[in-house]
C-alpha cells in the first residue's frame, strides 16, 4: 500500500484516473468537440480500442508535454517497475540500457524532451517507449491516484477562482458593460476609459462585440471596489493559493523553480515517498493547465497573450500591452508572464523575447524570409522586411526588428542585414553590395565586425571571381560591370557585340585567352555573370528581368531538381517533432501553382500532406508522422520531396562517399543521377543549369543561389569536376600584392 489514503491499489477505474492531464491536453489540442472517452473504463489489455487510445496518449505527450517529466506524464507508474520486464522493442531496450535506465524510477525525473535529445535515438523509438509506459500505467498492478475533491464528474477541482458578476446586472447593456470592465481589469489596464478609447491589440472578439453595442456609456468605476486580486496575477495567486500548502510548495520547488529540487529531496522534507511527491505534482500541474482551458477570464488573458506574441514580440512590449503580466504571483515567486509561460506550451519566453511556438521556430521563420529577400550576396534592406509584430507602433517595431536580427546572430550594417558571413569573401561581398561603390581594401576591412588581417582580405578578394580590381587598391563587385584592371569584361562585351548580340562561349574563351594571360575559367565566370548570361553554350547580354528571378526554383537555396521531383533540404528540429508546421520558400508555391490564401493537399503513403499559403509565407503542414515512421532524430538532414505527380515524401539525406564531389552529390540528392551520367552533369541539372555547363559555371551557380556549403566542396575538387583538367598551380599568397601590381 502507499503512504497516503488518497492512493489506492485497485486498478484505475477510468482513463482520467491514470492520466489526470488528459482532458486539459485534449481540449487544448482539439477543442471541445472530442468525445469524453477518458471518463470511460480502461479497456482490457490486447483490445484494438486500448491500443488506439494508448497511441493517442503518446501523441498528446509528444505535442503538449515536452517539458513534463516521465513521472508527471505517468503518475501511477511504480518507480520499482523493472524496464527489462516490459514488452519494449529491441532497439528501445538497448537504448535504455545504454543510458543506464533499469527501472521506471530511473526515468521519472527525466523530461520527455531529454529522451528526444538522446544520441542515436529516433522519435519512433521514444514513441514506442511512451506507448509501453502508458500501457503499464493502466495495468492491474499500478496504484490509482484518487481525487481530493469530487465534482459532478468525479474530477478534482481547484475551488471557485472565478468572481461572480455584480448583483446589479439588469439588461443587455449592463452585461456588455460588465464584460468590458472585467477585461480591462484582467489585462491590467483598469484606468483606461471603457468607451471612446481605442481597443488594445489582442482584445478578445467577445469584448469587441460588446463595445460595438454600446454608445456613450462610461463605466470607469464599475470595478473600483473589487479591483484587488482581479488582474491576471491576482487570479493566478488565488488559484494557486487555493491548493494545500504541500502542493504549493512542491509546485514552487519544481514547476516554478529555475533549478528544481529532486523528488527525493522533497520526499524527505514531507516524510513521504518520491512517488507520492510526483503524484501530487502531477495532479496540481494538471489542474493548473486545465484552468487555462476553462471559460473564465484567465482563459481570455492566456488567449490574448498568444495573440499579442504572434510570431515574436519583445517581453517588454507584452508587459506594456498587459501590465498585469509583469506583477508578481506570490505563491509562485514569479511574475505572471513566467507562470503562464510554464503552463502554456503555445509560446516560449527567454532572454527578453516571446516567440511562438519557440524561439528557434521564430528564428527559422526569420531566416527563411531573409533568404527570400536576400540578393546573391546575402544582403537584405531592413526596410524591405515586414515589421516584427503588427501590434507594435511603427517606430518601436523597427527598432525591435533590428534588435531581433542581432539577437538571432545576423550582422547589421547601417540599413542592411547580412545573411552570408561565413567567409572573408562573403563579408566583403556583403559590404560592397550594401555600399554600392568601389572601396579600398582597408575601408572594407574597417567595416568587418570580426578580427581579420589586411593580407587575408586581399588574398580573398584576388582569388574570388565575385570581385573586380578596378584600381591599384580599389575593389568592386564583378556584377557591376566596371572596367577591370585587366580588361577581361570589356573584351567579353566586344566579342558579344562582334557576334551581333550573341557568340559561342568556346569562341570567346579561345580569343581572349589567346590575347591575354587569363585562365579559361575566369573568362567563363565573367561570361556567366551580369551583365552577361550563358545559356546552352551561347553568351549574350542578360535580359532586364533576370535579376527578378530570385524566387524561382533555380535561384532558391537548398531546393534541387531530380527526375520528376523537387527536393527541399532541411534539418529536423524539435518543432518538427512537436507536430508544428515549418516555413517553405516562395518557390514551392510557384512549383505547385499555389495562390495566396489557399491550401493544397499532396498525396503520400501516410495520408494527405498540406502545404498552405495563408500567412506571410508558404508553410508545410506537420511532417511528424513521417519522422516517427522513419525513426529520424533531431538535427539530421532530410529532403522534403514534391513529385510532379502531386505526391509527397520524406527521405534522409545520404552520407555519400568520402570525397567532396560525392558529399556534394548527396547534399543535392543527385547520387543516383550521377551513377547514370557524369557528376558535373548531375550537379548542373540539380539547379537548372545546362548539362554542358563547365565546372566554373556549376560552382558559381551554387554559390550565387546561396548554397555555399556545396560550392565550397566542389571548389576543393574542381580539377576532378572539370573531367581531365590539369591541376591548377597554387598562387603564393605572400606575393599576391606584387602579382596584382603587374596586372
């Protein structure tokens, strides 16, 4: 028997007995339309319905209980239960043994997120472990946690945390006046005029409707005598305070603590077992989470906070919009915003930022938007970006946007943000692109935000085809078409004009290399860069609209073409495993013919896959089921495959061979294509280049579209890629200035 009369050794009477959190989690995820099956008796072992409901419980835990411990998710699971006796898969059992977990007690203090982070353990394996633990939690041998108070449906309740309306309510107008007054108090703005003032962003629809029904009624003093304890902090204080002292202390030392105490430490403090402490914490936490899903004022406050946060919002602005969230909840020892954050997984608050669903997910949205707007050098004008949050004033929003970009690791240069700063050449190209005029090498170096030497910068500028030397020590971007120090660009233009507007690439290479000491690869690079373009081996002036094709598939980073399909390379994140959607580039919408405001469904072996464009940018629907089926872990790279026949699938990125060309082929999904034709051809066709494109054009194509990782691999194996070309002799860096002076 247990040490508490509220714990019984009899089997769980219904699903809610074994999992006190199930109703709140289900309502949060799917609304109130679900059948209340959790009040039904636990199904017998081995039945199909039991298996279906156990799978449902595992999915709910993945989506909503990532910060919960295993002990909180399965409060009735005995800590002494040996994991080796459970019907785990071989892979799951080996993983638990490898990390030293022998009993259920070894797992009880581990958060679900920690299991997902275990090395070489995929989501499918963790899902199977949860399934088995859920099954064990409803067996005849586990203890049943009884309710402390029974309501009409047998559930434990916190007590009356909702205030009654004033007794003087008469008629619809007083109903509306009460609702508006109560909202202002809950939001922490009790002194704001009820009528005539502009409603704050995030005001619930019910309050907006009430305002529209009222004319010039003023009710600023409606709640003056009842204001104390009615704001969000007061409501949370009263609800937490309604619990017994032991439950409050356990919550404050566990859920609300930055460094939680262990179950053993709290068990010794109260003279009970660690399992009893876990059970008390689980029930108390489930009650608080359920409180946010009721129809009371806290539900409106929580929903308004989610609406205000949007994708990302500074915490200071959230508190300015709703001052009550900045007030301390004494029972938790934390401000109200932190208490809500600990109870609500819809958003995350860290380092002064609020983001939905997580900081990492919001940074992913920002990254995708920047890549859409960036030019070929990774430069974006900040004024071209949408405001950080539509609820902010314009001047505040612009500064917050700059702060968010800097927090996310981007370099800010005047009115520009740099997205490509991996190398010295990338930084120099970004600076020149933002400046828009030739610069001396020292001036370029002075604008670096990291420590670099002048000689390393000059070496990078001289060996990179993106730059043109236009004076003894002045550099420009090659795309500007300025008169180069060697005159190669001018000679290409002369050859194009001599040919009447177009000329064979081989002819241009032969004539210019025959007259000047330049390499064929340099001529090819110039002939393939603005103001020229090379198509099917013919050089001509680029069409005026070519620069507007940055959103086409051929110019979209990490998007590749393979026989009958498009492959978009991404890295698996925790948000993917939570079931969240993920941003998609604009080019995906073009491929599918998807218009703004619409959603399309692709077919797959695991059911329809949605791709929508109902927000700022297109987005993939959840791919969690594909990751679980393939047992894929966080941080592994995958391809999202969109077939020309309207199909969708997910496949892991292969490791390729050991050589740089083989690794590059794997990164663009062209390993099988390269087996049928030359690697250079497969690499060119993957990004829409002609099959006969020379190696220089292929490398330049990958770098221009932002695939610097692939371009670097190919550049290191250029001789192999050029098929038979002799290795180039390395230029001594120490003499680079002398060589440049001779040009």
